[in-house]
């Protein structure tokens, strides 16, 4: 099953006026951190580090613009 948010992101590029605003959406929740301390995660930068296999939104934008 395709993720509805991935489909929405890909279709947002067809919107000439608002497509660049779509990247301001909050990043997906990293459920690997579930059960751990939000304060400790923030202190060590774990809440802003992407898990293996994830990519930054900017990488997707670069690939879509080519």
C-alpha cells in the first residue's frame, strides 16, 4: 500500500503556486524513539537525526526537480 503522504507530496509538485510550501510539513514521527525520554533525545540530537533509510525532504526535492 502506498503512503498517502508520499502521494500527496508527489502530487504537490503539480501545484504551481503552493508546491514549495509542502516541505514545511512536520517530519514523520520516528517511532524507534517510542518509550524513550523526549528531553534526552533532544539533548543528544536524536530527535533530529533520521533513521537509516530515511532521506531529507531537500533530497526528494532535488530528485524531483531533475
